[in-house]
C-alpha cells in the first residue's frame, strides 16, 4: 500500500472533523481507541459458547439481548499473547458495516477506560517500516501526553480474518 493510500485512509476515520469521539481500552498493555459511534454497549463478561472448528480470532459467541453475536479477540490479529480474564475485563459490543451488511460483534478487552476526544492534528499514519503489526490493521496512531493510542481498522481486521476462515475451510 502506498504512503498516499495510508494517509488518505488514516484521515478518513475523522470524517472531515478535527476531533473524533472514541472509546479507549487496553489490550496487553497497549491503549486502543474505536469510534464511539460504533459502540452499542459495554458489558461485563458473559457466558461464552465455544464454536467447534472456529479460528481463535472468533472462537465463541455470546447472547446479546436475545441475539447470538460473535465474540472477537483482536489480540489474535495483532499477534499478541492471550490474556487472562480479570475483574476489569469487558466486552465492547460494536455495530460494524462488513461486506455491505450491518453486523453486531463483541470485542473482548482487558479494560475499558473512557470516552474521550482525539485530535486529528495529534494523529499520524502508522509507519511503513518498523511496525510489529500490519499497517493496514491500523487507521492511525494518536499521541496523547506520553503514550500513543492505536486506532485499529476494524473493517480491515474483520475482513482479513474472515478471508482466512474461508481459506481454512476450503
């Protein structure tokens, strides 16, 4: 992907605004943020039903208001170690547009922090070299005080993981 493609993609998450309202959460000590508009609810951990033969990325489903929804662990996409469940662990239920269809997906987190504003001026596209994660999985990195907040590209992550699941069953 060209640098131009990355820049236009990373700015697209702001939708022509100077600030973006996000929900911040932790995964393995890293701070992530997703657009608050896609967040439907934050849940304490719920009973999970494992799906036989599924890939680790979405290995189980949960009952959310009478609907069965997949429970994703985006640590897998980022190649992170599995984490133990703690008292702070939460599920963030998101509503995403995937392949032209609106889909509810639960995302397991280590801890949910806050809803806050992130500034476009403090953001940068992910570097092309030196990243331990796929650059297309990250919309932007945002500097806040002494830390970087990662804005993941959930559409790219879920599309890629879905394609991997299709290849694995073919």
